[in-house]
């Protein structure tokens, strides 16, 4: 990989290095007392994953700029119990652990995922594989041919009014989803109304590719 290519890949945020690593098998993570089973809305945000686990206790972390954070780890597994290392089904670390603040997690993790889509989101909220688990699912080379390109469906464009209506509907759906999330039992008692203003997503995004 040349220097220009390496510069185009966002560096992993420092808070992610403080989190516990995902085990390579579901059997192993079930024995890890730092994690608990967590499958809530797994099919929507990690389609293809059969099971998910989150770090049970938020990790207290103070960033280089002095910001105190409470992130958490998420790991997902396929139907065979093998760790999913990449793609839409892969688990991603949480900038705000839902075990610390459901509202903070929704604002700092869920909303960016909705805005970016998993491909861009996973470049910054990078799935953990510090245990060197085998690549899952295996990557297959894709040969692009003229015929393959011609078979791609045309991208439909929206008028300004249609785009505005679509945006309003999306926001309404997001509000309903948040209400659904907030109605779920809070796993720990120290869930807070909101995080301090200093705990915004911008500090961690600085120095990384803008989106």
C-alpha cells in the first residue's frame, strides 16, 4: 500500500483502543465476564448477524483533549458462532455505551449510522479485530465488466419537493425509533438525560476524513 492510499484510510479513534477486544467465537465471548448478550435491533443495524454482545460496563476514558467519555464494545457472530470481522453485519464500537446513556448512544452512534450508512460509518467506528480472528465473511474478488456495469439499475433522482418529503418522513421515523428505544428497560441505573456538551462527536472526528 502506498503512502497516499494509507493516508486515505481514517485512523482508529483513540477511545477504541481502550475497549475490550472481541473474541473469535461466540463460545469464547460467552465465557468472558466483560460481555453480555445484546440482540436489540440487531437485524436492523447489523443485518446478517445471528447474535450480538456488548461490553457490560462502560469504559471510562479521558481523551487527549481532556474530554471524559464512556464508550463500549460491540461484537457480532454468524449462525456458526464465528466472529464477523467486516461488512454490514459486523459489530461496531459505541462512542457512548448504551449501558451508560441510551440517549447519548442514540445521538452519538445511531444518528451518524443513519446519516452515513454502514460503509462510511465503519471506517470510523471500526469493527474490532485485535485478536486476529479469521476474515469473516471471506472477501471475494469482484470482476467489473461492461456487462456488469450495464446491468446496474439506474439511480432514481428526486425533485426538491420529493426529497423534502422523504427527509420529513425519515425524521418522523427516527423520532418513533427513539421513543421505542427509550421505552426499553434501562440496563443500568446511571442512565442520564443527556451527556455534557463537551462530549460531542466533533472532537473525535477532527483529524479524520470529513463526511
